[in-house]
């Protein structure tokens, strides 16, 4: 008879601590003062980077929530925000709810002080964390 208790990781999942703290390697050219990568201005405009930086300066430890269709930009946006704010930012890659709903639960797992929610939103009231909504500025 086998017990229903699973310990450690399986081929299909990781333990919670590993999921939250895992670092992934990505390639992004170094961001240098005064040097703009191709497309960076567009990212800064679309994701309203200046507004995000003000929010990060106020709350310090911030989670970034992107809907699936904007996830390809998430690492570039996080890199800009981390460099320009000097603070750690965390990308919520798999939210617990629909992409339009703010995922306070996932943000609380990393002890975030606030969430920046990118993309369309149902604007459901949040109860625990301040949220900055960025709908995408063309």
C-alpha cells in the first residue's frame, strides 16, 4: 500500500521555495546610461516606466504581473525597472486567477509590498496590497 504523501520534487513540480527563488538565465544587453537598445523607448512608453519607477520607489519590493500575451516583454521590463530603481522586482509568471485579476496571493508569497498589474484588468477591488494598473500606452 502506498501513502498519498509526496515529499521533495517530482518530474512535474518543484517545491514552493525553489519556484519562488529560482533564477533564470536570460540574455539582455547591458543597460548603460545614455544608451538606448532597439525597442527600449517603445517599452518605456508602452509600459509607462516612469510611473512604475515612482511606485517602486514608494513600495520597494514589488511584484510585476503580466498577462500571458505580454510575458515575452516581462524580462526586459523587469531589467529596466531593476536597473533604474535599484530595487528587486519579481515577475509573477503563472497567476492563480485570470490575467485580468490582480494576484495578491502570489505577490504575498514573495512578501511584496505592492503589485504593478500590466494589461487589461477587471479592476476587482484588492484588499491587502496597493496596485498600480498599467494598461499599455501606445
